C-alpha cells in the first residue's frame, strides 16, 4: 500500500498574504504542519512579506503562486511539491444552523443554484452569488442527501426520517414523497432526465423508483448493514457497504454482477466508478482508497492512504487515460489525485480546517472543472 505524506496549512492563509502585500502593519504569519510516514509530525509557521514567504523551519519550502495559490513541499520528508488553492467563491448558507453545518448539498450544472441541508430537517436553495431563494420544509429528520434534477428546477432529497422527497426549487412545494426504506436514507442518484431515481439506506437496501407513479420498481438487498453511498452509471449501479464491500449491480439485468472487498474489512464509506477505464474506486473508514479493475474483482490495481481519517466522499474529476479523482475526508482534507502508479496528488484545496467534508460536486468550466465542497461549517466553497 502506498502511504502519502502531506502538508496541512492554515485555512485563512490568503488573509495574511494579502495584508503583507498591502503592507498592513503587524506580523502576518500562518501555520503549516507536515505529516510523513514513520516520521514525527512537523509544525511550524510561515511569515508572509510583501514579496516572499519565509518558513521558520527549513525542512518545509513555500512559495507564492498567486493571491489564492501557494506551493508547499518538504524534500527532507519526501513530500513532493503540491499546489494549495483557496476558494474562488464562498456561499454562506446562513439559514443552516451554525452548529450543524452543511450535511448535504448540490449545485446545478454548470452552476447557478445551490441546494443545501443540515440537521434541522430543512433544505435551502441559494443562487451561487449567495442570495437565498426558497426554503424546503417537510422532512422530520436530518438531511443526508440532496440532488438537483437535470432541469435545475427540481430537487430530490433524503433524510434520517427514511423519506425521499421531490421539491420545486422555485416555490418550495413537495408534490411527491417516496416511502419504503426502513432505515435512514444515505445517498441518492438520478437516472437520465429524472423519470427514475435510486436511493440507498441504512436498511442495507438500494431501491429504484419511478417518480411519476411514486412507486418502487426494484429493491436490491445488498447488505445486512448500511449502504453508505451509491454511484449510478448506465452500465453499473455501485454501492459502498458498511460491511466492507463494494457491490456492483447490473441495472439492465437487475442482478448483482460483482463484489469487491470482503465482509469484515473496514467499512466502505464512499464510492465512484470510472466507466471509461472500468475502475471501481472505494473509500474506507480507515482512510484507505481502493481501486479495482471492474472486470477482475481480485485485481487490486491501486491501494493508497493519506492519513487515517475516513474517506467521506470520492468524485471523478477526469476519465482520461490517467483518471483523476477528488477525495474528501473526515479530518477536512480535500485534494485531487491522479490514479497513476504511484498515485500522485495534484492539488490541495484549503478551506475547512479539520471539519469533515460532507459532499463534493464537480461542474464544468472553460479552463478546468470547478470543484465545489462543503463541510460542517455552514459554507459551500468553489475552487
């Protein structure tokens, strides 16, 4: 298994850099910490001046790329140089109680509206420049998942009340409620234009629903434990299970066609599927990311970790010949990695300190995909 060293940096470091560049009086310092395999952690400070970054400990090297990006590395600890990026936009979800933070969110494609929910049973729709549009009230449990339909005007949500609801993002009405799970909803996916949707829950089941008739078309009893996350592709429905397995269902044949991992291994908390390269990617509770060949469940292509915190979210950023993923963890790490051998971290996104990453979404843009992320601090950030 490949164990990756990394450097963490104070989330509000751009403030110190900007103040130094503007020659604001006082000392402008921010902390950095390096974590390398089999080495004591290293904690030090970086002092920002008008034209340079000066590190108190020579084992860490720092240089400024722009007002929102810097390079950090530690050659002596074998931590290669990586770019660290601050958000280019932050949406404050002020209607969500600060103590609960954002538990689930989604953003329309290419990115005009945000829907976000917390622990109070309600969701809120915002324009991406921050204006609050409408509140969606009706769940009586914590919000665990929410997704925009492709139209961008309708929202699908799930909660610990075991209910799935369909909402108008324009006026907040709730014309459809889907009931059938016997455990808290954990994840949701929309099929195609949205005539059908898929849900996962702590009852160990994955269900396919028809929205027009509010009926359950099929139930897959995947595990006796919770199904923590799902990924839908027209060729595969992939489920991450608390029992340590990733289960792949053939949507056309409606049967389980492959199982990755084994019962009793650390719980699978997140999952993704790269259809082009036929890679199944699972994130475990012990911080390990597993990458398998879809056609050979016994072929573990890559196995890596970056710290010990649970991998809460995985999203595909690119499905090229060298696929890239975005990983979010329970200790606030958010980074992209190339699934090469060895695995290479491309970029770190800095905003959330040690708050658990609750969701990641990817939207297209002219230059590169925008990465949106939220943690439990009432913000959604775009990088």
